[in-house]
């Protein structure tokens, strides 16, 4: 029986010139850990949109995606960001394969809401391709571009990377889901990091509106993952070797657990 993988969500904001995340991923792979990486890339996408003169906006941490924005998101995430990550991991002698949610029917989605445009909400996950790659010793690097049907026509859809990570972790029954972020963790109303939350407490925090912006989709994705995953960790990816230290010590950040 294939061992349970670790799912890691990395965002563009935590990947800088001096970032150690990719080194950590390769080191963990060498140690025998099965890893699925889901990446974002909001900053790269926003930069592309700005250069092209296409306005962009967000609602509750999710990008409003019209037809032109969808083209840019697909090119930036499925192209530039995904392939740069694959090449960088391979340069460190890791084994990686880049793909998107469109490949192998991995992520099927539906329109999340009319005000968000071509932003998708995941309705089905087919993990067969991920399992095949993991079995052969590869690290799948997943861009959160999905597909679905709009008015009877198949189309690409922009899926939030956090949501994709949560859905993938859930269907794989991952050993853990780790979000590498550019903050210390989930904070309470006073700005203090909350070290541990259960599902009920996380739902209450969401309902209280204390969580805002990009933390909302992370918490919603965590709740999705916890249907099969025993623990979700939200940690500061800016700290050197945060990922490697996480697998050894589990210090800092926020843990979300079922009970």
C-alpha cells in the first residue's frame, strides 16, 4: 500500500531569491517523503496583468477573473510559475513533474459565483495521475488551473491554490497539509498567533470575520482537508528551512486538527 503523502501549498510571496523551500522539498524527497506541491503565483499574475493594462481585483482573497484575466492566469501559473519551479527543483537534483488541474482530469470545477467570473469551485478530484507519479518517485508540482462547463461549453477555470491544496489533500488522505505563508500563522482579534484550533473553533473564527483576505481560503481549505487529513499546519515560509524544520519539530505557526 502506498504511504500517505504530504501536501505542501507554496505561494509566490514566500518564494524569494534566498528562499530555502525548494531545497527543503528536495531534501525531504531524498529522505523518502512522498510530496505533492500545489503552488500559487498571485504576485506574478498581478505583475503580468499590470504590464498588459488589465485591471485586477479580489473578493475575500479570491481573484475576480474575466475572460482576459483567465488567459493571463493560465499562462502565468500553468506556464511560467509552474515550469520555473520544476526546473529549479530539478537543478537541485530533485525529481519533479509539472502539471495543472486540467491534466488527467485532476480538478473539475464549476463557477463559484457570477461576481468572480471564471473563478472555479472544485467539485471533483481525480488523483490517479498524482498517485502514478508518486509511485514512480516523482514530486507533482500542481498549478491550480482547472476545467469545467459554462453554459454547456467546456472552459478553463481559475481555482484558488489554497482550495486546490485542500481538495487534493482530502482525496489523497494525506499525512498532513502544510501551508507556507508570508505571515506567522492565524491570528486572533488582538493579532496574537493562535497555536492550535479544532474544526469548531476554526469555523467560529471564520464566522466572526476575524480571519480576512488570503487567510479565508486557507482556513476553508483546511476544513475541507480535515475530512481525511489528521492535521493542517499554517506556518511562516519566510523562515529559513521552515519546511524541513516543520517535519522535525512542528514549532510555531498554527495547527488545525479535527477535535
